[in-house]
């Protein structure tokens, strides 16, 4: 089984904080990461026929399956395991509703959590988990 790859908006404050959270909680170091803006992320978006200029969704690639928006969030929480599986129980709520909530936050994330001028450089101890 291939490690899951999380594509995230590399200039988004919320997205970068989320990546740091996952790095801290991922005890088995199974997640790999790539910014949606880098060549690796753009290549996956192109291969999956996803818009490569619309960077408002997290994308999770796992075993050839592509998940976006709330489905990706719930799967990430489930993969983290432990107590983080509890919020993933919300996946029983209709996806149209959870995606609507996801979109509401995603469209306001720069205003609420800030935006960097460029993608953040990973720390040396986690650099190997980031794909270019």
C-alpha cells in the first residue's frame, strides 16, 4: 500500500498549520505532502483532470484514489487514527452539506488565517516527507 499524499495550498496559513498538525499526529509517518503549486502537485492535478489553477481544495491521493474537500478531510482524520477518528464519524452527514461547510471555510481561509507570499520551506527533520 502506497503512502497517502496530501496536496495542500502552500501559501495558505490554515493549510500550512494543518500540515504541521498532521506531521505532529502522524505517529507512523505515513503521510507525504506536496504543495498544489509545485510541479509534483500540478502533475497530479493534471493527471486527475482537476483544475490546476483552482487551489481551494485539499486533495488526498491514496492507492490511486483521489479525494477532495470534506471527503479528503474525513479520510485524513481516519488515517491519523486514535481520537482523530471521532470527527470522521461526521462523514455520515450528507456530503453536499459537509462540502458546503468546507467551501465556506476555504473561501475565507486567507482572510481568517493569512496568506504567505510563497510556499513555506519544510523543516529539515520533515523535509523527506515533502514531494517536489
